[in-house]
């Protein structure tokens, strides 16, 4: 029996269905390739295969699933400055300040508002920034999965054989990993949206690693 093809309407729908049902990734990748001419082409750098608008559309689908199934809405009662998580039924009975944390709420807050919140209400800042950081990482991973699958399909369609790359000597690999770590933390620090990104601390940790002979 042949598998029934998945029905898709848009890149946002493709992103949502990919996140919800990874077993349909091949059908989803083929659909995305029909909408994105550069997707899967190994001659195009991975970061350039999907443009900003297409990433945002796919990301909207990934984000919807993330907010529904991975990190659904959380409710908090704020009592004496403390955030106490409650169920909806529990919260209805309370007469106090309340806070709803969800993906739409988190991404509706501007970076300027977050910066102010970091000073004035650090607990709320940590809750919102943590959710945004996790969701962005999830979106990035799903985009990576899509590009990897599309590249495999593109190569099969065009008769391109994958060449085995000789593994780096361990010493070279070790340095490459450390350089990548430092580059990633610098990028995160420059964006200003990850409170765990500490360039100087990372440099000290790497120096400590290399100090062991």
C-alpha cells in the first residue's frame, strides 16, 4: 500500500506539520523545495538557502507547534513579588496579580521592554527570555533538519554523490570545537538575547582547558 501524501498549503503549514510529525519530513522537504528554489542546493551555503521571509514563515509554523505541544501556556500568581505557578482553576480563585506566560506573549515583547524588565522585574525577565531562547533554538534545529533532508533529496535528484570527508586529527578537531564555542558565544552576546552568553567567562574556561598538559 502506498503512503498517502501529506497535504500542505503554505510554508507555515509545512513548518507546523514538520514539527508535529517528523515522519513526514521527506514530503515536507519536497513541498518546501517547490516553494524555495535554493533549498537543498549544496552549492548554496546553508545559511543562504532560505531567505528571511521564508525562514519567518517556516518559523511561524514551528513556533505554533512549540507553543502547543512543547511549552504550552503557564499561569502564575504573583504574591509578595514571588511567581507561583498555578492551574487555571486555582488562579480563578485568587485575588492577586496574575501573569500568563506563552509563546505569543513572549515574542510580542520588544527587546527594549525586556531590557527594562531585566532591571525592574528580573523573575519575569528570566521566564520570558528563557522561553524565547528555547523556542529560537527549537526553530533553528527544525530548519537544520529541513535543510539536511532537502540536501539529501537534491543530491539524489541530481545524481550527486556525497564524498567522504577525511576526519580531522583529534588535535585539530579539538581546536575547531573550541573556536566554534567562542564564536557562538560572541554572536549570542552581540545579539543581547541570551543572558547565559558570557564571552570573558568562556575565554577563561577555554584557557583553563588548554592549561592542562
